[in-house]
C-alpha cells in the first residue's frame, strides 16, 4: 500500500502573467512544482487594458503554456475582459474565468488543492476550487503603489483586509510588511535568491557581455527592474560627482514613467558616464553583475518602498558584492551587510569606501548569508507551514516514506 501523501495542487493567482523576469511568485511556484503541481493563473484583464494593447498593436498572449509537466501558465481569454462599469456582466465574466480554471484542474485530475493568492485583487478567487486551504502571500505594500489614486488605495486596503481575514495562512515578505497586516499569526517569509545562479557572479574572470564592453571600470550600478520609484536623480548626481566612475542602470522599465520621472531618467542618461542596458532574464544577470564593483539599491524612500524587501538584497549578497541602499526598513535590519545612505554625500562616500576596502573575506560572509536565504529554503518554510496547518506529514517525513 502506497502511504505517500498526494502532491498538493497550488491554484495560484498573481496580478501579472508568467515572464522571464522572475518575481517572487514565479521563483516560489517554479520550485514547488518540482514535487507538487501548480496552475499559475494571472488576473483577467480589464477591457481598457485589452483596448489599449490593441491600439498599440501589442501582442496579446492568451494561450496557456505548459512550462514543466507540473507547472502550467494559465491565461485568461482577452476577449472576455472584466467590465467593472457593468457589475452583472463583470460577475458573468468572472464566473466564466472560474469555470475555465475548474475545467483545467478536472481534466488534469489535479486534486488536493490549495489556493495561493499573491495580490489582494484576487480575494474573490478564495474558496471556489474545492481547496483544502487558502494562503495569502503578501509580498508588497499594494496600497502604497505610486500610480494608485486615493479611491484605488481604499479599495486595495479593503481587499487586503478581506483576504487577511479569509485566508487560513498568511505569509509576509518581511517584518515591515507583517506589521501592516491586521492579524497576529502572520508568518514572515522574506524574499530570497536563486543562490546557485547569482553565486556565479563572484567569478570575475572572462570578458563582459557584448553590450557591456566599452563601459570603463569601476562600474557601480543598480541591476533590477527600473520601476517608477528608482531614484534617477540620485544616480545622475553620483555620475556628476565622480566622472571616473561608470554609473549603470540595468533592467526593464515596466510600463511608462510619469512626466517627472521621465525627466529624471532623461537627465541621467545624458550624463557622459551614465550607462543604460535593457532588462535581461534572471539567468543572464550574473554575467553582468560580476563586472559591477559596487551594487546599488537606488530606491526613492516613499511609503511604498519603505516596507518592501528588495529582491536585490540577497541577489547582490549571493554575488559577493558590497551594497549601498537607502534607509528602507528591511535594509536597516541588514545594516551589517548593506551601507545605508541618506544623502548624495553619504552615497558617494559609501561607494568610495567599498571600491577601496572590499575583500574576499567580506564577500564570503555576504555569500554565506545569501545561501541561508535561498528560494529553496523559503519553499521548505512554506510547505512546512501548510503541512502543519493541514495535519499532513511534514515534507521531510514524506520523502522518507
């Protein structure tokens, strides 16, 4: 008789679809899919979003894709978008989306289900798939997004409160995030790193990638998503103060910038020693990061960024790189490993210090901390919490059977 517990099926909901720029939900779910099953569902688009993509003649990916045998990127149909202005029609569209997900699960005979929600907008997906458990993984300060108006912030706070109350388990990406959630049993599961990938950046031998050739050393820079709260004014100021440094901004620009941010970005790229490289898939980033001497987390300190746990932190540390960042709550908690800078003077002084005083011993210390904070470690934490809540054998016990 086979006493092995049936693998879990994670019916997981994120706001964005699967991409090469692996975010926390993709890092986590791709690992859980090694021994369990994952139906990765992105939110149904609103009709305005579909109309805008059609107007810009952007490709709309709507076909679901089997990424691995146990991991499916399930896409909503773009021709049945959400219509919030007509509530009855919107509810009908939502029911159709739910029915398609149920059918996909039934066809695969994927039982033992857990609903795993990454954004409070998907609170209405909880309890609709015969799941044994509902999890909410709060990886961001959603109501703090700079592009939301006040009505959007109120709606997001209300959705978050409903989901926190409804979920059986709530995870937060850091202590600062946990403190925002109205619940006493929130489990802290910080953002982590694909250690084996980023540790390869510590080997500085070999030439730089083709689009990095010609950038003179020393290179200091921000490697990651260039979202609306990247401080391009700061990067431009560092470039102006130290013409002997190359200041790099490498990463994708999600969407478009508001006018003020666009002006700051344009001013940065006009500096003669400023360099911009487009975003790369995560697996390629170490090839670039190995030639960065000091890694920057150039975030503006605003209500949203103050509580985030930057993905860059453990990625930089896994590469053995010295880091400089602003006084975000989670960076201050790791001040032993990150130089905290508040002014342009402090940023410049910290970079100058690390260019002159880094060592292999310090790099090894950073890498040791990063290795203890890998996504594999995080997934084991999540699975242990789920098994304990359900009364199932712990993952380690199950493998021994």
